[in-house]
C-alpha cells in the first residue's frame, strides 16, 4: 500500500497556482488510484484534474497558502485508501459576525441544519458616553449613568 514519502515539491505552474508533487512509496494499483481520487474529489479541495496520480507520485495544483492543509488532507486520504481509520470532524465550523444580530441568527439557523457549527459572538450593545464590553456589561470603573 502506498504511503507518502517526504514533503511536497514544487514542479511548475504559476506563482498564483503552483503545481506540486508528492512521492509515494510504491506505484499504486488502479483500484487504489480510483479510491484515492474519489476521496480527494469528495474532500472539496480539488476538482477534476487539479489532482492526479502519475506512476508513483501525486501531482496537484494548489495555492501556496493552502499547501499545508492540502498535505494534511492528502495524508488522510492516503490513510483512508489504505484502510486505516481516520478521525474526521463531524462538523465544519464558521464564525458569523455582523453588526445586525438578526443577520447572525439567520446565518446560524441556515448553516446548522446542513452540518456547520456556527458560532455567533455575543451582541455588542453600547450607549453613547458609556463604555461597554462585548457582552453588554459595563466596563470596569464605568459609572451607571454614563461618563
């Protein structure tokens, strides 16, 4: 069963979208390739030919800022393809921030049913002349009737 050997190596592409290569310990079978690519395409990072298996290497296109995430996911997909159980988070998380509390509540109500864990920060309330902290309490030392 193929495993990753070493780190991703840049082999071409543009500055914006480089092409990377990761060496595998052995050339995978056709069945292994099919299963790996199915996991990779389901993972939401790569689409179509953005990732492929060429002989004993994985070749993929990804922005440099997303390379670490891609390598972590590739490791998970290799493990899953090799039959190793991989712990997968049950929900994605997103921070919803808007100055309209109703918008943040609406976003949370829309995202949670489709598997997102939405964190909506506390409502910020403020009266002119009266310092407040984010949860609406008066700041330490603030007078009850304003400054």
